[in-house]
């Protein structure tokens, strides 16, 4: 027989809420990765420019704690590509895909990313 007590309803609600919070977190981290690497209409980020594909393929996500993660690349030249500047001055974008400032645009659009993830999870 099903337990329809108020306590049981609260436990069910709490479990559903915990699942949704987890799902929003996971979807948000996926959107961050996609925005930085491929670009995103949610954030306006262009994604990584491609010459050899090394930078685009180097972005990794690491989870540190339950709701703490980072997205980074070990490539030393990534900051120059992000900023669009080098030792020699401003860079000229030669790639037909991607562009500069994907990380900055993604960070600036964090609330949009979370809102987008919530809409996807709650559907």
C-alpha cells in the first residue's frame, strides 16, 4: 500500500527537487563546455577558432566536488587566443569558425546558461 502521508509527500518532493538540481547542474556544465568549444546561441560565444584543432580538442571539464567543477585547457597559447592578442599585437582571425572571447562571453552569460538548463530540465 502506498504511503500517502504528508511526510511521504515531502520525501518524494525532496527527492524530485534533488534530482532536478543535479540535472540543472549537469546540463549547465554541458552548456559551458559547448559554449566555449563550439559556440552557443545562449551565450553568444563563437567557440574556438580552428587551425589544427588542438585547442578545440584540449578543453576538459573536471569535477572537484558535488557542485564545483572547472573547464580548462592545458595549452599555453589559449589565453592569447581567448584575448585575441599576442606578443606581436592584435591577432587576425583566420579561421572560418570560432573566434575570440568565448570564455569571457560564457562567464558573462552564466545566469542565461542556468535559466536555459532549468527550462530544459523542467520540461
